[in-house]
C-alpha cells in the first residue's frame, strides 16, 4: 500500500486500485452465484440429463409465477412447448443440452435460446438457474 497524507499531514495507507477492483469483482461474482450456492446448501438437487429428459419429454403442464399472475406452459414429448400468460400466447421448442434445459420461443426473448440448470426444490417445484447463477424462473407442475 502507498502512504498518502490525510487532511492533517499524517500518512495513511491507501490500497492499490487493482486490489479494490479485484475485491469488488469477487464480491459481484459471489453475489451472482449465491442463489445456486444456497440451493445446493439447502439440499436441492440439480437434475441430471436423464432426469431432464424424463421431466420434459412427456405431455406435461406447468405453471410459472410471473408479475401479472401465472404463465402456463405445456410441454410435448417431441420438444414443442406452448405458453399462455393470460395476456398472450407463444409457441416454441425446447431441448436438453448436457445438464441444461434450453428453450426458444417464436416471439418471447426475440426468439433467442435460453439455457438453464434446473434444481428440484420440492415434489412439484423446480427452480431454473441462469448461467450467471441467478434464478431465472420457478416451475410448478400441475
């Protein structure tokens, strides 16, 4: 650290800027990863590729809590998905890519693919975690 004079002429230690920036970056990374870390600590289990296949490649309906209420998604064994959120509908496709569930919609997210890890948090609830470690959505089986 470099000594710097304070307002009264005394020398104080000021940490180098790169150290402060590195510490800040570490705190940001820890903050983003904390939800996934907390899920693991709570005993939630990340689904394996075969568990993802069994969950989604079936005729299944699930609900996702959203700000305006609930979005209902229907999954089909052939990889099709349909969503209805009360104020609109969309169709898309999903796939299992390794340990991630990936989906695209015709209009939502401008058609861009989104992939998430999925953790089972109860018998009927699953939490989607984005690549940055934050919660993307919670799914409840109907």
